[in-house]
C-alpha cells in the first residue's frame, strides 16, 4: 500500500506562520517611515537648513 507521509510538526508550524503573516495588512506609511528612521533624517535636514 502507498501511505502518505505526515509532515513534521515544525513544517506545519512554519506553514501556519506563513499563512498568518500573509493575512496581515501592510503597516501604515507612517509606521514604515518610523522604522526606517526617515523622520530622523527629516529632522536632521531641518536643523542643518536652519544653521
């Protein structure tokens, strides 16, 4: 008989994590800017321009 092999628990967990991550909406543009530090660059440029 041909029996199908059951996937490992870790591979199922990885698959489930991937599925859950794909369902999340992308972060807001403001959150992306904050994480990339773009707001800090704007502040530095603003203080340099004032000098």
